[in-house]
């Protein structure tokens, strides 16, 4: 085994990717599979899962689809049961389910506010509880990667509830990292900058794109595959037991730009 394989290989490991039928987490799932992990793609679209699984298998990887409603604790419990029955453990959990809305702040209703908070924050807490409980008792612990957002580091206009929910995800991840570090379960936040995906296309108007480009030193949007390296670092043996409670930002320099 080469030095890089010893650091980053996920051979023999199991990864659960919630949101794996989407654009960004689908590419992250692809990277985990090509690094050797058996990947459970979690989402609601069997058709999208089939497309991603075909790509994974074409690259020599292994995976399967588990239809899950992240708004339901019972559905997430059933997901864990399915993964345990098939693999006997879960080494990596990627929490990437999320929804967005461009509703102006004075027009945000209680129902919309509650729905976004429940999917973006509540579902992450539920899955961390359910899968974290398993990781805490299994040999080797595990790695939880919660998907944050650049809007969780500083508020962005037009996505008020989304920004609030992601800021809470960042805080939740640090709290869990503190709770579980001594028991071998690492919790980190992967923070994408601006990556065109299904949930944000509705807010990427021409003037907003111009503003984003003016604030991004790289002068372009991110490409989904550019999240793979960060994912593998947080998921793999290379992280040791000491990379926990951190925010790994992949944003083309957006967060370091002031004027």
C-alpha cells in the first residue's frame, strides 16, 4: 500500500451520504466510493440515485440507494437499520440535505421558516443523534461531516432563513465535536462557497452573480468535484483523531475578501 493510500484510502469502510442524489453531495459520494468506501446514497429520488450509482460502478466503486425522508426520525432510524444490516457499521456520515428560499424577510411565514429550519438543522441533529449513537459504541468511532454554508459564517441577503439555519449547523457541529472527541467520533463542517446546485439556482439572478464574482478572488463558481479533496481529508485516516470541530472552507477565497 502506498503512502497516499495509507492516508486517504477508505477501503473496507462504509459511508452514508444524506443528500447523495443531489449535485454536490452526489459528487462527494462519488469521491468516497472511488476512495474505496461502500456508499449508501440517501435521498428521495430513485432515478437520480440510479444515475449516480451507474457512475460509481463505472469507476469501480460500490454503492446502493436508500430512500429516506430526513424530516422523519423513524425514516432515519430505518436508514441506519438498513446500513447496519448490509455493512455492519457506519464509518462516515455526510449530512447534506438542505432547502432554500429567496422570500424577502418581511414575507417569511411561520410555516416556511419552520420547514427550512427543520430540514437544514433539525434533520442534521436527528441524523447525528441516530448515527452518532452507533459510532460511539463501535470500534474505531467514525467521522461526521455536516454541510454548512458560506452564509453560515456571515449573513447573505435573500436567503435569511437559510443563513440562520446554516449558522446553527456550524454551532451544532462544534458542540457535537466537543461532546464526542474523547470517544473517537469526529464532527466537522464542510463549508462550500458558491456552487451552482438545485437549491440555489432560483437566487442566482444576473445582478447577484455579478456581486458574487466581484467578491470571489477566484472569479468563478466552484465545481462540485472540487469538494472531493476536502471530503476525503475529513473522512479518511489522514484526519487522525485530531481534526474535529473545524470548518473546512472551499469557497474560492470568498470568505477572505473584504473590499
